[in-house]
């Protein structure tokens, strides 16, 4: 027994050593004193593996393009910019640790968020604790409970994001004079928020909700769901889905058919190159949200087309395994760090109080047009587009880089087509 | 609980409307049953290989769904570069997965079987394999969702029988036919051939096999390789039915193990039946009660069956 | 000395408290929390899995129940962390008891799959339960200055027991981890542990020898489940956000089984070593490699340890010195 005890003690010591070694490596990691020649470090967590990795990797490439750009222009405050980032594996659990490491060990000068609402949420308390500026990338209503005055969010869904997100879409369907609506959403945070907003919009329009359900993430066959929806005979079929479900629903609707006049709304993934080319003609008729499409009226976003072109070239040249087109996130991921850079340069020093104040009161001009943040750090107006897929003939990816496949239906001032009933375009 | 926020006001029921209601219900029910059966076929394709590896050989191959995803990516490559039909591609890559199975089992045998370590230890091994496979997939194919194109995707046959409208998507029909054929073939192979009977006996009495002049290790390795070779076609079916990304396999771990256990370990036909049961359950629940309850119902069925028949539906012998 | 272990426990807790007092580097508390959580989860798992030989594959289910009990309490009563932990422990313990009772006849893989099924059923229920946020998840603000019996114990300006919430949670987690290790050790050294071991070796023989297998198994599932629930209860407060995907993550099932196995399942120290080692490596990998490589490291490590050290690190050490 004593002998066993002895080994136990040894093993304990070994484990202890590991722990101590870990702590030492993290504590004694080069803690650079901020000097004028040192780079400005911007830290963030990003989903590079797991369910949201598609968006995360795309964003990272865009941010790296921005890094090159700003460094060519002389950097921030005359110092070069360095991005410090870690993979959060699309698991919120990893996020507090990452931000703590960034702030306490890497001593980054600024932090920005990773991609997606549930990966921003766990970073909020860490950031608020330090009282520093926090730029958010596609978070849905993250600041709702905190009301943190130094949080700024690039998702262009307006002051009330959940409702604003589907606002354009519901404007677009008014043409059909609908009476009934069916709602379907993925069992996941973003989709649930979208549906909640859609319900509010539907109620405001006086629509009767005839179907309101969620589907779990591993749903393989959507035909029973589509049939159940069809049996309620809705005029409108609002879908808030994740990539798996979006693709499954597009196919199931192609197979089973529907009499709804408008189908889609919050289908994440239909903007991805892989899914667009994979689904091809089956997409015709879907009315969905988007943020940037290669339509002629989109030139109100100066530089966005150019940026996307550079992104596509970079992806091809470096053979990166990311979205080939990059319409969905690239301009926004570029803009949210760009705005931070602009603000810091304008303030002229690293003073989070002053930077936040500047961010609040300034109208920024970026690759995504003019950005103005409101009280809660959300955009003052919604810039979400309602687009309809039309005239897609095959599975060729190139057609999606040209105008005409995703025509803008709303906002009215930049629209490039008239919204048509779903079945007319099939 | 989340339910329909508003329900249709009960409209005045004229006899005609009432009849229409019955027709709608019948249509939904029959379509749900058919769709469930087809979905069950897909589930069977995913789990049949595991039924052999896990049910017959006791190797807790938790990486099975992820290896299917790997096969799906291979199918994607063959389809997008050479335009090969996905099912054909699935057949083409089958030998690769057979070889892979051979290798994996050799390693597994070396480290675990030989030292008669518990199955639990093997579980950790297969978890490791799962992570490594995922990383390789991410590095080779990236993290984006991939789909394939084939004539039978996005189309369906529909018919009107007795005033009721049916439609069956070709995509799921293909999965059903291929999976059924695969299962039937394997079932016959393991029932009728000497090798199959030996494989079924191998976990019960290794000694007897040795006395009969059969090398049990060879039998096991062979059976494991056959089990893994089903990944080829299963992967092809997977990418026909859902978009594939490297982590998608994790979503199916619960399902495939539930099916194998529900069917009863060691019973290949039981796996097929269990897959149909879960497919139909999912489809009925999705149609009538709301899809978000589907997992609770299918796993509830599993728990219920295990409570009353601890060896699963068609399981025999002891509850290992 | 009779109470060597107990004194050790108290020393560890003192050290943990001093550690929060020193304010060395806030990252260490945040990174240390998951490691301590894993120590607790692995230890809890090992009571049933290591001593009794019943493989629980539904760790995430018990953890999720703990987490969501805490969420419900916050939503409903605005309860503090201590109440959350205690009630979550009771609820998860009750769940363990009923699962133990329900799946009594199941052995080996059947039991493992039944627990996995349970976790999925529970996740589905939480997904459909809007009060705790449903599938969208829920976030909440930690109280800025929580009080216990009128005494403010967290104050960032100093003067209180803890400087901030993360330190406080770190200490709570340390207490819980030490508590669970103490329980596991007591079980191992007592009649219970011997009984469970006999079940592991041969259940029928144990039964014939008059070992009350049923009672022992129920006891083990209850304790194990309850500890897991407690470990889960602290989770929402730590993240200030929880959604079903996070609470019922497969990662918990993997780690709860891999950690004891890597450390060694036959003694209380095995899971501790495994959890500290694997947990540390994971935390380190996340903040070192900014890519999929951290997943690779986990995979390679798992395979390496189960092939090289079939009886865990502790077993390996003991064999070497035989």
C-alpha cells in the first residue's frame, strides 16, 4: 500500500508539474511593453473548425486583406497592425478563455468579436469587465441585456436587429397581398431570433400564422415538413434555416412543390458559393435575405466589388480552402475592423473612452457604405436586402458573379427587379 | 413549450370541407409513411456497416459516421472533377474503404484485441480516429458545405391513386433502393456463406473457430473491412441527401448507434428494421407534431424498447 | 497520519483561494476553470465507469440538466450560485437514480447507448422549452455585487473576498472539484468501492456472494449524476450564456471518458491526472494553434495514450516500479 501511495505521490507531482508548466508558459510569455515601434495588436476568436467555420474562415481572409491594406497605408497610429486570433471551434465554451488570453497574456490593444451570436455572447462579460471597445461581427441582439456602451455591431439589421432583419423581406412580399403565413426555423440561436422577428413583422402586417415549427439540426429529409406546411395552404412560407436545412429545404420544395407565393426569408447558406452552385436551378424563385449581391445598384457600397474581386483572386492564388465567392461576409468582416482602425486613427491615441465616443457620433464611410451606430451599438437603419433568385440555368459557379441571378427586390431605391410569385419562376 | 402561435379559427365545417379534411389527413399520413420508409433506407445505409463492426465484432467504431463523411467528400471529388454519377463513385471508392478497414482493424487488433483490453479503451481509440479524420478532411477539402449534382436530385415521381396525391423524391428513392440492396446482400452474405457464419460466431466462440482451422483474426479483420467498405456507398447517399461538411458526421453518431442497438447487436436484418422504424417515426412526428420533437421520439422509442427488451428488437443472447 | 488526504484537500483549497487573492493573471482563472470542471466531471464519471464498469455515454445529459436547472433557477427566482449548485445536484442526482433504476437490466454497450439516448431526449426538451431560452440559448448578467447574508463578497475595488466573478467561480469550481475527489476516494476506500469493483469483475458472482448489486448501482448512478449536475450548474454563470448545443456538447462525453482512461480508471487519482493533463493540453492547444491543429492534437493524444499506456498513466507508473 505504501508503495502504491508513493507512486501516487509521484503521479500527483507529474500532474502538478504539468499544471505549473502550463501556467509558467502562459505567464512568462513575452509580455511586450507597448512601445511605439511595436505593432498594434488586434485580437479575436474565430470559428475555424466546427459548424460555423465556413463563415469564420471567410471572415479571417477578409480581415487579413484589411491588415495588408492598412499596413501599406502606414498602419494605425503609425504602427503596423498585427492580428492575433485563435480557433474557438464554434464552441462558446472556448471563448472566455481565448479573450482572457488575448487581453492578459498577449496584451492585445484591441479585441473584436468572432463570427456569430453565440460566440459573441460569452465574450461580452470579459470585455465589459475591462471596459474596452468591442466590435461585433454578425451578432444578433447581443447587447440587448448588457446595454454596453462600447459595443458596436456590423450586421446591418437596424436598431432592433431581429425585427429589422426581416423588415425588407416583409416589405417585398406586400406585393402579393398575403393573408396567411407559415414559419419554420432551425433549432439554433440565429434562426430562432430571425423567426421571432418575422413573427413580429407578420403580426404587424396582420398575417395569420397557420404553421410555426422548428426543426432539429440533423434533419435529413424535409419532405414531410414541406408537406405539413402545404397542408395548411399558407400564402407565405418564411424559413429561417442553417446551411444544412437550407439545402434540404430547397430540394424538398423542388420535389414536393408548394403553392406559397413567397418562400425563403432567413435561409443562411444560400449565399455560400458551395451551396449556390450545388443547388443551381432549384434556387429559382426563392426570396431570401442578403447583404451584398453583384447587382449594378450595389455601387452604393464603394469598394465592395473591388474587395470581393481581390478576395476571389487571393483565394484562387493561395489555394485557400474557403468560400470561392465571398459575397456573404467579406465586405462586413473587412468593414468592422476598418471602422475600428479609422476611429483609432482619428482619435489619435489608444483611449477606449474617446474611441467609443467617436464611434458613436461619427458616420463612417467603408466598403459597406455609410455606417452609423446607434445608442445600442447597432446600425441606425436596416440595410438588409431582399433578393430573389432568378434565371439560374445550371450549376456553374460563374453565373453567380454576374448580375441577374439574385435580383434586389427591396429596398425600393436600389431594386433591380419586380418580385414574382414563387411558382412563376420555377 | 413552443407551439403554433395562432391556430386556425375552427371554420364552419360543411360536409364537403370535412371530407376534404379527411383526404388531406390521409394524404399526409400515407406520404409521411412512404417518406419515412425511404428515410429509413438512408438510415440503414449509414448504420449497416456499424452493425457489422459494432454488433458482430464489438468494436465501438464511433468514427463510422465521420468515415462516411470522408467517403462523401471522395464522391464529391469524383463527381465534380470527372462528372461521375455519385452512386457509381460510391462503388468505385468502396475498395479504398475496404482497405482502410483492413488497416484500421490491424492496428486495433495489435493494440487492443491482442491484449484483451476492454471495449471502452477501443472507444477512445476510435474517438481519436474521428478527430484525425475530421482534421484531414478540413485540411484537404476546407470547411464549406458541398453538394453533388445528378439527374435524380430535385425531381420526384408523383401519382394520384384513389383521389390521393403522392409524390416520391427520386433522391430518397435511390437511397432506399441502394440501401436495401446493400443490406440484403450483406444479410445473405452473413447468413449463407461459411465466412459469414464464421464471422457471426467469432465473438461467441473463438476457440471453436480455431479448432475448425479458421483464423479468427483473419475473419474479424475481413468482417471489419466489409463493414467499413459500406462507407463508400453510404457516403455517396449522404451527399445526395444532405450537404456535407467535415463536422457533419457528429450529428449522426446518436442516430446510427441507436439504430444498431435498437435492431439488436449482431442482427443485420434487425438493423434494417430498426432504421425503418426510426425513419417512419421521424417522418410522422415531423408531419403531425412538429419536427423539433423528432429526436425525442426516436430516442424515446429506443429507451422504451431497451427497458422492455434489453437486447434490442432482434438481439439474441446475453446483454453484454 | 490518519487525515493526510483531508489535510491535503484543505491545503489545495487554501492554495486555490490564495491563488485568486494573488491576482497573478486573470487568464489563469479563466483557463483553469474548465480544467477543474473536467477534474470534477472525470471523477464523477469514474465512480460509475471506473469502479462499477458501467460506461456512461450521456455525461452531457447530466451536465446539461445541471446547467439548465441553474438557468431555470436564475430565470425563476434569481437564485445565487450556491443555491444553483445544490439544487442542480439534487435534480441531476434524482435523474441518475431514475436512470439507474430504469436501465438496471442493461449492461455494457446497451447501458452506454441508453444514456446517450437520454442525453438527446433531454436536449430536445430543452430545445423546446422557451422559458430557459429554447434553442436560441439565453444570456444573463452576473450580479455585480452579489451578497450572501448581507455580506458583499465580490468587489472589484477590493476589500471583499474576491476581486471579480471569474475568480469567485474559479474558487467555487475548486471547492466542488476537491469535494468530488474526496467523495470518489471515500467510495473507493470503503465497502462501496469494493462492492462496485466486484460488480465490474463479475456481476452475477457478486450477486451470488450477497453483494447488494442493485443498491450499489443505484447509489453509484445517483452520486455520479449528482456530481455531474453540480459541475454543469456553474457553467452558465461562467459563460454568462448557454444554449443547448453548448450544454449538451459531445465534447463532454468524449472527455469524461477519455480523461479517466488516460489517467487510469481504477483509482481516484487517475481521473484527476487525466483531466489535468488532457484539460491542460486542450486549453493550451486552443490558445496556441490558431487552426484545426488543436483537434488533431486531441486525436493523436487519445490514440497515443490508449495504445501506449493501456492502464492509464497511473497504471503505467506502477508497473514500471514493480
